[in-house]
C-alpha cells in the first residue's frame, strides 16, 4: 500500500520548519494562532498577494519562497473564501492543493489547522490530511527509470498539523486514515495490469482481509456450477483464467442483525468477447473491475476502523475473452435465479456477472439493503460525463441517503429513472429476458436487467463507468484509477447504518 505522507500532530505553539501552510479568507485575514506564528510575515503575505493578484478564493494558493522572518523555508497560503460557507469536502481539497505544491523527494510540512474565525474541528483537520494522502498517491511500481524533472517522482512528506486539541485530532485521524487506506487499495487494484491482476489473483488479494477479521469465502468454478451461476460462468468461459466469486463478511454489530451488502462487478479484462471491442483504448478495460475494487477497499475500511455494522461485500471476478469456447450472441444461459437470458451482445457482460452475485447475496445473506457498483455502460458517460455516477434505485430512502453521502464525500451521484416502459425493452422472444435493450436508454435498461435479480431487496445500482477510471485529474486524485465509491459508501454506512 502506498503511504507517501506521514501525518502527526503538534500544538499551535510548535515552531515550523520546512514548508509552512496557513489559511486565510477572502479578506486575507488569518486566525489568531496563525497570525502569531507568522508575525511580521503577515505583511509579507499582503504584499505578495497584491503582486500576484491572490485574493484568498477557495482553494487558491500563494507560494512564497524563503519568507523573511520565518524559520520555514517556504510559506504556502491557501484561500478559504468565505470561511462560513465551507463544507467538509472543501478541506479534503485543501489537502490536495497543499500536496500539489510539494515536489518529489523528502519534505517536511507544518499545517496550521486554523481558520480566520478560530481553530479547525478535528474532522476538518483530518479531512486535510486525507486530501494530502490521496493527492500524493502514485501508481509507478512498474517504472524502472524516472526522467529528470518528471512529475512522476513519489512525494514523500512528514506532515505535522498544528492543532488546538491534540487528543481530538489524533482520535479522529485513525478511522479517517483507514478509509484513505481503503481508497488506496481500490486504486492499486484498478491500476494493476491485467496480466498481473486476473480473477484468481484478485481473489487472493481480497482474501488478505482475513488479517483484519473479515470472513472470506472464495467460490471456484465447480462451486459456482453447483450453485447454478450460469450467467456469470458464461462470461468467463472463453478465458484461460478461471472465474471466481468472493464473499467477504464483517460482523461488527450484534449477531443475527441483517447486514448491509455491497456487490461489485469484477471484469478483470474485457475484450467484449465475440462482440469484440475496437482496438482503440481497449487497454483501459483493465479497469472494468472498478466496482469490485471499491468493494474490497470499502470492506478494508470498515474492518480496519472496526465499524459497528454487519456488512457483506461480494464480487464476481471474470475475464471476458473471445476464444473458441466463448459464449456467442444467440446463446441462452440460465442464471442462479432460474431466469433465462438470451445473449444479444457478449459485450453486455457485466450485468450477467452481477445478476448471479446479486441473487446469491439476496437469497443467502438476507441483507437489509444492497448497493452494487459497476463500470457498466458507456451510455452513463454520455448522460453524466465524469462528474457524477449514475444511480438507479427501487427505494427512495436509500436513494436519498446516497445522494446526501455523495455531496458530503464529494463522490457525487445522480438519480436516473427506472420504469416498466424500459423493462419491456429487455423482454426476449426466446428467453425470459435478453441482456441488452439496444442503444436507447442503455444505462437504464442495464439497471432494469439488474433489478430482476434483487428479489425485492432495497437496492441501488451505481454505474461508475465515468468516475472510477480515466476521469480527469482532480485536487485529490492524480491517478488513472480513482478508487471511487469507498468514501461514498463508508459515509453512507457511518451516517445511517452503523450502531452509535
């Protein structure tokens, strides 16, 4: 696991060395502890701000080298805008902005955790720390050489937060740090090349959660055949790499309490099968397991922070390859539910994987809710771009909770429609349903397909094709794989389903 930033806490009175980070509002005002630490450098900031037209807008940064009157070698002032209007997600971005100012190599940084109107809360402080760690992440383990001046050099920094309440900050940092660890795990999984991360290896890595007390069961092909998982197995039958399903259980609440369940699509590589994709950008299909990566990262976060909830994580792991044994358009497969599916397009494979895993979880685990995540359709990117994941749900309360958690975490979702009119589009002449309803409403008909396998359980489907891989870089993510969904779902659990 990448851990480029080491975070610690010191009192406001500590003397900063290396890089000093301070916060001001849109009137260039500092908090009292910050003003005391800066001393005469407050006037230096005002002069530098005037020269560079820095106005303290939210997320803007003023960088001063060798600031006169300070022991610090560098002073970075980050604007908060109107401090009263700040949301928790803004502090995450502040951490990303600070990390973005650091160059590769060893660095020391002190951040004064104070706003103009007083000390930051412990939650605000640790959000900055999370932003630092997320921005510092790089996936470069396969590079044997680095070019001079390449921004690829890993950032290594020891960061000290100067805080008003050391005990509160340390207490809040530990669980927040475990959530960041979960995001990093998800990013590592999405970024791995497909010759390294295939279904068996993915299952092995998920099994490492046993060290945290997670119960892990791995279903091989023989076990899935016995269960009747014909939809999932049909996708993987063209690959030399055998498919796997992994069931992870964290029991953090009282015995017998119904769990919350999270299901991830884990297509470790997707050629499209017989309905093969064009060659352009096919390499990106190593990330078609972004939903499964999120579920593993989330289960790590819940177990590591000892969340007081019973949770199930389930992932279907396959490769979709076009050899002589691959399923064909026109084939009819029987799912674990007993429902039959006509294969119209072998590149509509993720919903087949999810169908059997959703049914397994619904019938075996009897969860109070299920949320599935999948890089399912290009159509959702046409509709929503890369700013929101598409959300479909059969339960208004769950949908509203996910919307709120998305706003709070910054991993936003947008609700899309479901309805019987769309359901008709996947009715088949030869089977109970077909696996695609055609071009129009492609994300919706995929969700309608999945809804047939939830057995009435409160359920939400998140189509994360635009947010989990290849999305534009942000203040807190410079990686191709974003680890989308871990923070969103951890927030959902913490706010609504964890015993207080």
